[in-house]
C-alpha cells in the first residue's frame, strides 16, 4: 500500500514537473509594429517603428508552492520619429534601440532602451544667408544633421498575453541628445504614448528561449 | 521599403517648403533665420512693421537670448508703435547649428550683426529706420559694430543699456562701487558676512585684473545686487515669456557651453573700445542703473565724453541694477527709449 502510494505520488509529481518544463508559459513575442503619439512635451509629433525580439528569458519564481512567471525580452527596435516645434524646428530622427522589456505574470510590463541614431532638423522659419558682398540668398530645406543618442524608459500593458499576436499599449519617456549642437549638445525630452501590434506572420521572429527557475 | 522612403522624402519636402512670409502691418509676428558660418540664428520681428521703424535688441551674455526682452510692457507699448527685432546671437538663445567652436571671437559676431542689418533691410526695405540697443555684453558688441568702417550710418541711433564697452574701466568702477556699498551695509549690519567677503575680495585685488579675477569680481557684482536693499526684487516671469514665444527652454544651457565661455574669457582680458569711441557721431542714448555693479553707470560718462555725436543723453535710473529694462524703472526706461526713437527715426 505504502509502495503504491509512493508510486502514485511520484507519478503526480512527474506530471506536474512535465507540465512545468520547456513550454513557454507566455507565448513568445513576435515582431511588432509600433505607432505612437509623441510630445516633446509641449509640441506634437509621432514615432513609428518596428521591434523584433531576439532573446526571451522566462523566469519561474516559486514561493509557497505557487509559481509566478516573469518574462524578460530583448528586442532590437528601429524607429522613425518626428516632432514639430513651431518657430524652432521640425525634427526627424531615426533611432535604433536595444530594448529590454520585463513582463510580469499579469499584463503589465516595464521597459527601458538605450538608442543611437541620426536626426535631421528643418529650421522653423525661412532662412537666409548673406554673402560677404552683401548678396542675400534664401535657403530651402535649411537645417542640420545631428548624431543622436537616447535613453528611454516606460511601461505598458499587454492585452491577451496568451495569444501569439497580442496588442500592447505603452507610455515612455525618452531623452534625446543631439550633437554637436552649438559646439555642444542639445537635450530634448519626449514622451510617447503608443500601441504595438504584432501579426505573427510579419517578419516572423524566432527568438532564443531561455528558461530559468528561482 | 521604397514606399517608406518615398513617404519620408515627401514629408521632409512638405516641411521644408517654407513660404516666405514678410509681414508689413501693425501686428507683425515674423520669425526667420540668418545662416552664417555654421550658425542659424533666429530673428523674431514683432510689432508695427508698417511704421518702418525697427529696434534691434542685441542681447547680453555672451550666450544669452533676445526674447527675454519681450516683456508684457514691451508688447503692449513698444510693439504697438515700432517693430521690435529679437535676434539671438550665435551660440546663444535658440540658435542652431553644429560644431561652431572656432567662432569664438568678436569679429564673427560683428560680421553676424552686419549681415543681420543687411537682412532686415532686404526684407523690410532699405528705407527702414533702424536703431540698435545693446545690453551688457551686447553693449560691447554694439559699439564694436558701430566703430567698424561705415557701419554706424546703417542705423539711426544707438542705445547703450548697461553696456560693457571697457572691461578694465568696468572692473575698476565695479570694485569701487562694491567697496563703497559694502562699507555702508556692514555699518548698517546688513548681510555682514557676505558683504565682508565681498569687501575682502575687492581689497585683495589689484587692477588691472586677469580674466579669472575679473570673472570672480563679476560674480560678486551680481551677488551684490541681490544684497542691495535699495533694489526692489524684479517680478519678471521670464519662463512665461519663453513659453509664449515657443522658445526651446533647454537651450538656455547654451550660454554655459564652451564657446560663449571662451568669448567671455577673451572679453575679460582687458578688452576695451574707448580708444576708438570718438569715431561715433550718431545720436546716442546711454541708459544705466544706479546700483549696477556689473556695468557701473560711470561707464556712461566715458562714452559720453568720447563720442562726437551731436545728440547724446545719459540717464541713470535710481531703482535699477543691471536689468535696467526689467525692474522698477521698466516704464521709465522704455519711455526714454521710445522718446529717443520718435526724435530720430
């Protein structure tokens, strides 16, 4: 009887153990398309991009025989941003970001991302140059190219997290550092409110999956 | 991908196609840029351009900005009658551009100002009456511009507002003013520790000063103003002015970058324009604050005694320091300015 009981418990334990092994608890993230309203913070703009996961680490935390799952995903993200600051400039910026997203067992997530990129400004008014001889020329598309580094942080909510193609909403703040600007650098905070869609089939990603237990 | 590139190009083209807007009217609000040697300097023209009378504000710093002078009083009173021109100098205000590190000498600023005047006449007509008003560092740049070649004949009049045209003289006057005031305030028991520190510093220095000592004295001059009981606090909401004019607030740090700092260091190595002041013959208005230790009012006497202008007027405002156009004497200051302009436009 005792032996039967031990065998039965072993079987139950084995089934449970099998149930927890290599299958990801949350479906693997896919390439997402991001669309965001951007504010800088007084002036409007937009941010469009694509994020592609390449590494997913799923962490199982067990406490009092209860398991919680945390998913940490690394993405490479490419974004095109724009804002309009009247009388100052219109700025287009292309950013590549290395995005770190931490998804809890609920739908909430946090993320941060360092980025590098390139930006092009268009001056917010007609622009003239005056030659040494006094001849005045009006410049079209006058503006400057700046290198850019950025740091972003924020969070959001992932709807339908069990589905392969969930929708995410997010809010994040970035600080753009444009250089060289006036022989120095120029800092510009931007806030974005956006949505990430993933279809699953568009640029299908196959991120490496790592599972860890704690 | 091709479509995306096309959309980006179209977007850039739409943004870039800026229509030339020159407003001749009683309530103009034009913003345009002067591009010179890697720097795009914003120029804001507000007010009555139909009057054909323009006053160009030449701001302080180096590295300051011009829009700060656009106070509610100026909007309501001056812009109704004349056109005010707020020009941000290179590496200051809302100026944009890339690496601009070599352009840290006054000659390039004079060239910018010459081109600025040419541009204003190009846009608003050769027949405009133009006045230049230099404040603080702008009070060095303006006479430097006027003394060069025939530049003074491009303008109808010069207003010197608490300007710094002679640094050795300025240092001497500032030191003496601070010593005099420190003695009074220490005797009265007001801010004794700070005034004693200022007094000790002033007693420890010998003229002429090197740039380091000169700048330290300059710092005490600003501090001295905050400790002067005769100076009422200035209730001026600069942030509101910046926001109303879409000024990029984070560019306010530009004045602390290496180029204006390098220019300031150059200025404080005994630069002076007194020797050549006698070439100036245009109408001149000298406006200073009685408690301005930064640019002491005695500097006005030096200009007054040297220029050859048929008309020169000096006014020292009793309740003002260095920000002579912002404080308790704001109305009196602008009344003097507008009276001068009405006379000589």
